[in-house]
């Protein structure tokens, strides 16, 4: 005799109501990794899936992680369809490069002016951060918040989330990000997260706190986040029990 037993635990699984799926929050691809002064990347960290981009750029060898690079390429095409030409100013930077930039700026200014991220705190090291300008601003020696007045910057602010990017350092989030407003700095987080952050007007620090708080409350319902991920990974688990005439049972698991 063979018995088929469905071992799914859906009736015992608390409802997940957060707008972002648990799988995305599990951060397997690192797209929502938070890098700032309180969450420093290791000096040896370097993404393994960096690719060189074939876009208008003011620097050589501009690289991003593969998914982010492909999304940026689609965004450049769409921007040009709308009449705007965009240029890459800076993309991936190693820890070493960021370290040099930071301390050169510190020596020049005599203080941290919050325009160059502390080594290990930069989105650029994640391979998901990219600075995007129009042609006029590629000709300037420095960048400042006046770029936000350009039509290209306004297009980016309105549309970048459609491609999985957010403006990483917003004007009204400086106290949280500890970086001054950078309307040119985009950060890839994936479409679902970008849409949510855009709609709720969250910076990455706020989003991180938001989803972590939700998980903490969810776990109070009796299931850990890790357990939830395991259950969702095998929703159709079937246990096959073969019972012989002498009563012995043989078990097999199918998914």
C-alpha cells in the first residue's frame, strides 16, 4: 500500500504581508546591501560579476555588476528615446581607490565635507553605485546639487526606479545617509525594491530598518525568517510512504 502525504505547512505559516518578498530580503545577490559608516564593507570585498559597460562615459574601464549594468544600459536607451543623453561619470571603485579619494579630499579640505564616502562606506565598492550626468556637467571640474536643476537629473529622479535604481543620497535624507545631496548618484537595488523605496520615499538606511523591523515583528508570530524561507522553497513537498504487508514502512520525498 502506498500513501501520499502532503507535508506543506501553509496552514501554520503566518501570512507575509510585506510588499517585498522574503527571497529578495534574504539578500542572496547583495542588491540591498547597505554600505555606510556604520556598515562598512571589508577592504578585500570586490564583486565577482563585474562587467565593463559600453555606454557614453567620461572614464575608462567603467564597470558595474552584470544585472545593474544591463539595467543601466536599458535606462540610457529609454532616456535617449525621451530626448536626453546621459553619461557615466563613475561606477565601480575598489576599496583602495575609495581610500585614496577620501584622504586626498580630506587633505584638501581639512575636514570631511561629506562629498566623498569613507573607505568601505561607498556604494561604488558594491559595484551597484553609479554617477550619471548630462554632457554639460561632464565638462565641469566638480559636482554639486545644482545638477538637480537640469532636465536630465529630473528625468532620472522620476524614472530611474523603473529600471531598479534609486537616488541614493536625497536632499532631505542627509542626516541619515551622512552624505550630502547627490542627484547624480544612482544605486541599483532591483525593480521591486526600487519601486517600494520610490513610493515610500525611503533612503536605503530607512528601507533597511523598515524590513528588518517587519521581520522582527513577523517572527513574534511563531516562525523564524529562515524557517519561512525553507517552507516557501518547498511548497509542494510530498512524502511517499510505502507500507509492505508485514507493516514495514519505506519513505521517499518528492518536490
